């Protein structure tokens, strides 16, 4: 059976928001490499910014060494790059006391033909809009979302909890980390959103769904999402990376 070739297009916007003095989010993507990454850094002083930027840079540096013939399978290469990014952040924090404890979330897509892998550490999220319906593909590694999954807390309580910032898995805070990996088959028209919690804390999924359902260029859609999150409060840095699968 002939399978349609899928092409990907992408666009991203990051914004400091309205309350934070700096932007500790970072993103990077390469349609050629089939890899798309959003990171949300944490740590005192400028440490969060260093951690998220280092993570994105390290992932793409490693992927660029994948070799001319792409002999390493894409998922393996992505997992190895994430491990290396973890080591780079961790060892830098060990060497510099001011950076001690810094870390970052990471949510990534690795796409090869119709095969899509979503890799996740922390509480940045990946969503997919398919046939007008928005679905969250990742599970947050956060204390409150784990409580929700165990039935001990409602979504509303999680959003209001003073512990909502506590994440249970991060890149760079320990010598080893394993991302969650989800595998999907892309359908033409699928629209993937990678975003930091600065978006999802401000906008309910219903609003994200209706925004993404508009037939507009990805750059316009991502800008509009960020603007909507700023209008809703903009308490945190906001990053949106959109990836569309087209025939
Ligand atoms: Ca954040």
C-alpha cells in the first residue's frame, strides 16, 4: 500500500510575559533533522536561563553529529542527546556554586516520515489538534498533576495549589534522567503544540483548541496564543512551538 509522504512545517514564539524580569524558556527546531524542542529553565539568578539554553544547544549539537547517513535511529539519537544535555547541565551546576540546583523541563518531538515520538521531562506539554479536537499527549511530572492522576486532587485544586510549581522530574538536577517517550503515527493535518506552563497556566485547553482551529499560518497562530496568555495575566514566560504534518 502506498503511504503518503508527510512534510512538516513549524513556527515558534517565546515571550517574557508581563511579570517576570527575564525569559528562562528556550526553544529550538530543525525541520531537516525532524526535531523540535521547548525547555523551561529553573534556578536562582540567571541559572534557569543558562539551563534551558544549554539543553537546547546541547541537543542540537549532538544531533548534528548523528552522521551523514543517519546510521543512528532518530529516537535513539534524540534520547542520547537528551542524556548528554542532562550531563552538561548537571556538571556545570556542580562546578559553579551559583548555578547549583539549576535545571530545566524539556518537551520534544522527533519526527521521521509519519512516525512521531514525543519525549518529555517536567511540566512543559505536548498537545495534538486532530480533526478539531485537542488532546494532551504528555503527562506533567509535577507534584500536583501526580496527585490528580492518583485521584487525590482535582484539576481546579491543582491549579490553585501553592505546590503547583514543584516538578518531580527535571533535566540537569540529577546525574541521570529518563524522559517519557510516546510514539504516534502522524495523520496529514495534525497540528502539534509544544509549550511551557506559562501558556497552559493562563489558557484553558478549550481556548487553546479554538485558537488552534483557525486556518492561519503557524507563525500567526503561535503569536496569537502567546498574546492571549499575556492578556490572561502573563505571569510567567510563555513559549509556543507549533509543528504541522502535511501531505
Ligand atoms: Ca515556566
